[in-house]
C-alpha cells in the first residue's frame, strides 16, 4: 500500500493533466476529421438539397 501511496504522492499532476488535455484535444480533432471524411457524400447531399429547396422557394414566390 505504501508503494502505491508513494507513487501517487510523487506524481506531477499538472504535467499529467497538461498531457491529458493535449491528447483529448487531438482525439477530438481527429474524430472530427474522420467523421467529415466518412460522411462527405451525405454532407454534400444535404447542402445541395438545402440550396435546391431555397432556389425553388424563391422561384415560386417570384411567379406569384
């Protein structure tokens, strides 16, 4: 038990948490990039359909 206690006491927590924050931010960015690559087609379709619907609405209002 003293061995574990001594390791915990000797741990430099600010250094540990700084590394942990950097690793967490890197993992979040990496997962965002992976999601963007994986859903590239679906994202493009949503943007196209949104622009298409807005274009249709503006034309239908113009014809009235």
